[in-house]
């Protein structure tokens, strides 16, 4: 292919290349023509290729040709994601660092971890053992958290799941070791302890419940696969939100502390888009009345104080970054359309609804993909400003997956 600008000196092309913050944009430039490829890949010893800046999460979106992602570092533009053919229309439900994606090839079954960079696959359970007889029940995974990299020996997963054939059919938390074919456990099943998000922090899985308590789980597996889980329930004072409608709650580690991010919409109807957020920090304090007892509370933050928060359920989907590491960016809360998750996992008091929680089930609802964006949060107590639509806007519903973050 002929060069589009045949007279541009190689050093100018390299300077343009260095200004591209997105690795996909750099790859695309190197493929324009032979002149461009030579300029950006062949460097004299005294000239070094500019290092890529820190990478922010990509927003993975369903696309007619398979998954695509919107990249903030390239202005929110859309790039197709190269995945194996059988993963093009899988359901994506989470991510882990170093290009790992959680997906269900069969929507409700066929769960696996896929490394997009290496195409390595790790099978993860499609069923969990529950009850005294340890009966196995097919499960659908909604969100996952890992104790470490999936390639680390001894890595343990915790997940929010729904099970076929189990009544009441409420979402549960279950556990497995990477490499196990069946999960174990059924925790957080009571209505008051319904788990809505989870993260691995300080040696244990911290599960956030719908009434804003923290359930800390420390799973231990025996050689025969039997599970013993130490659990600590951290009670926190209840709160109200003065008529605001809670759309979702997330737990995220930031500056070695735990934050709770509460997401609001203008109406209890989940068809309406996100309107605002509130951020709370978990406070631990010595009890004033009982010796050796720690009391917990949520302290509302008046400002983000230089944070960029990316929220989503489970795994590394909720992450925190510092604005100072990304020149040109401002603090805020970045979010994606998770209404399908909350319609599945938290429909209300009627447990009969859970017959329809499975992705693309008998209700026939597709995955909404339009409520993605950034909330500036410049002054949390004053409302934080209006939501910004900073990503490529998907006008139609996704036929096979909800959006999720993709972490390099």
C-alpha cells in the first residue's frame, strides 16, 4: 500500500506515534503502510519508542460483528476486539487484569476465563454443591471476584450466582479454586444479607449486601474439595437517601481502603438512566462501650479528592485510579449499563421472579447498553453535576451481553 503522506520524515511519524495513548491506535498506525511501519518499529539506537502511558479500562460493548470496546485514551472511540470465533457472541460478565475476561459461551452455561492476548482458556464451574448431601445444582454466574491472578497457585474465586432447581431461587455466593470443575457453598441467601457486589481485600472476600452491611468470607478448601468458610458480619448503621432511588451499590478498594459507591436514578423504574452517585468510606473504630470490639460505619466523602472510580460488579470491574497519573483527565465515577444485572439479581421481594433471572431467558429481554458514562463528582455533597456521555453511544440493546470493563 502506498504511503498516504509519502514525504513525512520518519522522526515526525514517530512523534505522532508517541502522541497516541491507546495501544490499538498505535497498532493501527503501524499497519497503514510500509513507510509508517518502518518509521515506528525500526529505530536507530539513539531514538527510543515512547512508552505507553498508564492504561485506563476499556468499556467492552456488544457489536454486530462481535465484542468491541470504547477507549477513553482515544477519545471514547470504538475498536473491534479480536477474540476467537466461538467467543464473539458469548455473555461477558467480568474481567481481571492482564487481559482476562469472564464469559459464558452458552449464555447460562459454558463459563470460562479467556485471555484475549494469549487466547489461553481456563474452564470455571457450571454447577455448585449445596446442602448437607452436597447435591450439585447448575448455576449462572452474575459477578466474580478473584483472590489473585488466575494463574497464581491457590487462586480462589467467589461469585454471585443463581441456581436452577433450587428454592427459594435467590442469588447466592459460592466459591471455587481455579481448576475446580464444581463450586461449593450457598451464602448470603437471606433477604437481609442479599449480596450485590464483592471484592477481595485484606486477605478475605468482602461482600456488600443490599442493606449496606459487609460480610467478610475466608474460604478454606480441604484436599477432598470440601469447603469451610469463616464468616464475619460487619454491621453498619442503616441510612436513608431522602427520596432518591438507589439503582445499584458497588464496593471498590481505593488507597488501601474500601469505598461504597451508591448509584441513583430519577425514578424507581430501571428504564431511566443514572442521575447521580454518592461515595462512602468504610471506617473502623474502637468501641466506646465494649473492650476489644471494632465498630464500623460508612463516612460520606465530600469530594473524590483526585480519584477516578470505575464501577462494576465483582472481580476487578470496580477499580480506582489517580488523576495525577493521567494528564488531561478529571476525577469522576465511570460506569456502564448494568440494569440487566440488577433486574436479574435484585428484582424485589417476589422470589417467584427468580424463575426468569437467567440471561436471555423466557422473558426475552435483551441487554440494555445505553446508560454508560461519567459522573463528574466535582462536589459530591452538592450533587456532583450532570452525567457525561463520554463513550461511544450504543443506541440499541445488546443481543448477547451487557457492557463490562476490560483491564489491560
